[in-house]
């Protein structure tokens, strides 16, 4: 029986790339994005700077790979993706599940919190590309919601913009300084659950209002 290979050029290459990526995360957590320069990355990884260029081409490409790997939309559970893809329309339960996972992921990822702060505090081509990528993914969801909100004045996009923006701000506010917002501290389990319960209700109300308006529209249409 052949002995399992635990080392070699390929394994060593992946291990080295992993160390460099881990160094990027460490710098983002401790220094923020301004610390992402080649010398600091090399020092944090305890590897030769030349390896950064060898395996990633340049620092920008390295940071791009790391940031994309940490973004929420690239970490949605596969079962949830399968659920959405299998359905021709976007059900309210899927919307709520996505938002719950999103809030949990951001709340527990110090790196993503720093990345979001970077995104809103400084003009950056990389951050613009990341944001555009999120928009592309979101667009696939909005397309599935068209029939649900057709012939109503319910703006599902506006609803989601407010809810997702609220999640971002509440998490960043709570994790950055630990203070309350509207008397709520989502670092406390009770308040965290209250926020999740509330945005779930808001999504349910949004869908219910759309259904109500569509019934009214059909009723008026049948009278003509």
C-alpha cells in the first residue's frame, strides 16, 4: 500500500499561501487596511516578501483574494443556496434565513467588520469591485421576487436596503465601541435575538402587504 504523501512541492506551496493569507487577516484585525503593505505582510507571515509576488502576483491581488474569501455572499451555506435556486420565486422564509445568516456571519467575523469599515471610509477600486459583486448576487434574488411585488407599491429593494444597512451599522456600532443603539446592545443575547426577530417580522409584513395589494388589484381588474 502506497504511503500517503504529507509533504512535497504542491503541499508546501499551499501551506505557504495559507500562511500569507493568514498574515493578511492578522494585519486587518490588528492594524486595519492601512497596514496591508508587502513588508508588513512578509513580517507577519515570517516569509520572504518574494513569495508574495511568486504566488499572488502583487499585494493587491493577494488582498483581493483574502477579502473575497471573507465576504458574506461567498460564505452562504450551500443548503440555503440550493433552496433558493430550486424555487422560481423568492420566498419570505429564504429572505429571512439569508439575513439571519448574514447578521451572524458579520457579527462573528472581525475581519469582515474591518473590511466593511474600509469599504465605507475610503475610495478603493477593490472595495468597489467587492460591492459590485454583492450587487450582482443580490440582483439574482431581486429578479426572483418580481412576481411577488408586481402590481403593488411595495418596494422590496428599498426594504432590503434599509434592513441590510441596519444590520451592517448595528453590528459595526456594537462591536466597535460596545455602546447601545436605541437602548439596545446586540452584544447581549436578548437584544441580538430581538433584532433578528424584528427584521423577520418586517420581511413578513412586506410580503403580506404585497399579497394584500395584489388581491385588491385582481379584484378591481375583474370588475372592469
